């Protein structure tokens, strides 16, 4: 489905979802039933939420050029030993 924008002279712009290539030059307005003409605009492709788009972009960048580490990371904390068996009372 594609989103097409139509403009009614009385009610303004509105969007209509139709199969790709099924849009006509004019359509009746859903509010006033008047004639609404199709507005030629860029496709609505930027519906991805910004945090998701940023994560996808970062993953793509790291695949092509991973960040270079300038120094070794800090010392790792050694986990406490896990006692074996039951504690004595």
C-alpha cells in the first residue's frame, strides 16, 4: 500500500492509502464530498522511529569501519569465589 496526498479546496490536505499505482488525479473528499486533486509529493518512507534508525545507522557504520581502541580497558573485577557444598554450622 502507498500513501497518497490529496488536497480539497474546502477542507485542505488529507492522505489516502491505495495500492501502488492505483491513485487517480482526483478523488472525492471524505468530509464535504467535493473534488480533491492529487498533490505530488515525496513518498512517505521515513516512518522508522528515530532510535531504531540511529541503531541501524550505527550498526552499518561499525560493519564498514569499526571504532579503534586507543587504550586497554580498565582492570576487570574478579568475581567472588562461589562456595562449594553446604555451609557448616
